[in-house]
């Protein structure tokens, strides 16, 4: 109702989709939406269809009261906090033809994950009808998948990708960071340190060598275990020639297990 009212007055509507457990990274998305839009909607919904692991869904942090506080301090116009029944009154059986962009990396490791993301984001887009939607680059591949879904569904929505926000020690902000115990929280910043050092390393090495360098350097820290590190084309998410030099238009995406917590991060070359 409030959204329709704002639209009827010609307001530019911005949507920041989240799964709650809001941190400064989310607030930076909201701040950007505030600067660029007249009316800002934030959705706060832990979407079950994008979890391919029941334990991950069960333990996903839920901090609704603190989220509401942060949203109101950030000047959000509408906080949309639906129940699972509201979003999925019946099972969502839609299968999106997301193509190659969704088949690699997270798509390969988490079967069904991106289809679930496409389901919820398309529902939110249809409900809110925003002019712009804001996503963090920590989930770099997710943005490419959402662009593909937008193209498939014909949404006229500007997808705005926003830089990763980091803790002072370099760890990419993530709702999952609160699940790290003290010992693992202390070693987690190694991921970003290694990625940063790989930019220098890459100046005199190939993609294949740089991938090996990052994987070995992260795994050398006890408690960190790389699931994958891949340097890909930043638009298509496809692997680039291992003998090429890392450079413009390439991004290195990593997933690391840190004390049972799955962390992701990336770096542009
Ligand atoms: O990035 C996230 O938090 C989620 O994948 C999103 C986009 C809010 C969809 O549930």
C-alpha cells in the first residue's frame, strides 16, 4: 500500500533484498539506495528454497529485532519481513533456465541454490516492483545469476552491484561470520590477505599458477580448507584459459571452510 502510494507520486523505489542478520555491509546497501532512490524497501526473509543443506538453514542467524532497529536507523521506508507461508503459500515449482552462469562454482557446489535465489528474488521483484535493486559483490556470482533471471523474466529493474564491505582486518562482512568461534575468527582474515597478495603474484604468473598459489596459501593455514578458487570471466562466470595472464574483466572467487562455516570472497584482477 505504502509502496503503491509512493509509486503513484512518481517516487523512484529501491529494494534491498536481505536474509536479515543485518550488518554494516547491508547498511551500506541501504545507504546507497537511500542516496539514489526516493523510497527504500528492505526485505528480511531467510529463503528456505535457496538452502541445499538443512543444517545451514536451521543455524542461519536470525536477529529480527536488531534488524528492525538497524533498518529504522538507516531510514528505511518499508521493512518487509514476511513469513514462509506468505511467500510460499504453495511450493514454488518454477525451474529457471539460468544457463551456464549458474552451473559453475556455487552452482556446482550447491545444487538448487541459484534456482532458489531466482525464485525468491523474482517474487520480491514482482511484489515490490522496484526501479532499482541493490546487491553486494561478496556474492559475485549471485549478481550474474540475478541479471540472467531479470533478462529471462523481462523485469525492467536496474541491478546495482555494490562493493564488498570488510571488517578492519579485511574479513568480508557476512551474516555467517557470527558463527565463527574466536580461534576461527582470528584466522578468517587470511582469506582476504591471500587474495590481495595474489594480485601482485598474478603480475608474473598465469591464471593456473595464480589459482594454485591462492589455494595452497589458504590451505597452509591450519583451520582453513578451500573448497574452490577459480579465476573466471567477470560477466559470464566461465573459467578462463589457465595459460592466460590474470587481468581486467577477471575475478577470482573463493569458498573456504573455516571451522565448519562456509565463507566466500572474491578479488578483481
Ligand atoms: O544474498 C542474499 O542475502 C540472498 O541470497 C538474497 C539475495 C536476499 C535472496 O534470498
